[in-house]
C-alpha cells in the first residue's frame, strides 16, 4: 500500500509537467501560429489549464475596478454626500439590499454580483452575434429578406441613428433575433430547486432536490418546433407554445438583460446586413459545446463592404 501511495504522490510533479506541455501544444501554440492578439499577452504559469492565468488576471482587474467604485460610494455615504434616489445604479441597490433578517451583502458579494453580470452580459451577446453571422451565411434567403427590410428602414429613418422605435418596427429582424437565440442555446440549462415533491413522466422528484432543466432539449424538440434544426425565422409568425421557449429562463428568475440582449442583436444585424457581405471560411466546422456551443473555428469569415 505504501509503495503505491509513494508512487502516486511522486508522480504528481510529472503529471503537472505533462499537463503544462499539453496546454502549450493544444492551446497556446495554435494561438501563436495564428498570430493571435490573445497569444501576445498570454500570462506565465497557466499550469496545464487552458488560459487559466489570463482568466484569473482579468478577474482580478475587474475586481479592482469595481472595488474602487464601491469605496467611492461608501465614502460618499460616510460624509453625507451619497447619490440621490434618481441616480442610483445597480451597485447602490446591491449595497442597500437586505434579507429577511436584515443582513446586507458583504463588499466582496457586491463585487461578485457585478462581475457576474458583466461576464454574463458580454458572453451571451457576443455568442449570439457569432451565431447570427454563422446562420445568415448558411441561409442566404434569410439574409436577403433581412437586408431588404433594413435597407427600407435606412431610407425611412428620420435622424442620423436608428431608434428603439425603428427597431420595434423591424418585424422580420426581430424574428431573426428570436430564431438565432433559439438555435444558439447559449444557456444550455437552468438550475432549479424542487420546493415540493412532484411526479414527472413516472419519475418522482423529492422535495429539496436540485433539478437541471435542459433548455437545449426544449428548443430542439420536434414536438415543440417543427423541423427544429432548420433556421427558419418565419416560425415566429406564431408565438411558441407556453413552456417551450426559455432562452432567458422564466418567472421571477428570468434573465434581467433579456430585452437588452434582443435590442443589441437587432442593432448589430441592422448594421451588419446593410453594410457588409461575408462568407464562412469553414462552413463544415465541427461544433464544440463547452463552455458554450460554438463552431471550433470561432466562425472565421471573409468579409467585404457592400
């Protein structure tokens, strides 16, 4: 027994060394060969985990930025010059919120919540935009209709910029947005807690159990959407059946940025479709699913102005 224990412990440094080289060959070297901007600032010591050093460095930078703002707000409260109610922001709300026992969030909990929102807001919108580029290149008939609608909007707009009213009138564009986020399935699942014992399709879920709701299954199930793997914005001529379309969750826990994400994607599609044309360089690229689904090449394209 002691022999095997000593062998296992003695092999840990070798395992770490092998992991480091695996990371260098599998992740870092391809970035360097592609002359990537990311590779130019790779931190030392990722220790076998893909770009872990860079992720931790970015997290520390975000923490530092928001901690400065938090200290400013705490100082203004201390000297009696705090922000008026009309100018309160999310950080103010997190600093003031209390639970049923009157406990407030710690400084680190406030910062953690802000950082989580920043990461979630960036990742979801950028991935949705990536998938929009991908599907519009795959379905030129959809891009043609999208471009026609947005060209009309440009001719009819009254100012220099497209407005929220203009966006709400882009009927087909909004359908493209819904179909993009349905197909993208950026949040593949949601976590819930069973507050009561329930029975579902012959299976008993005890009270207090954690439940994973697989939203990708909902959105790609032929019982919920006809020909579900086809990118078809016209399916949104009719609303989805209740409980079958949950890209942003639902109920009181629905994603707070659901409308912002839709508006951002609509604006992106407006400018993209009216100013550029593009082709996929790797139309048959495989799809990777962790941490989020996307083509393995990151949707490389050749792009040109219209």
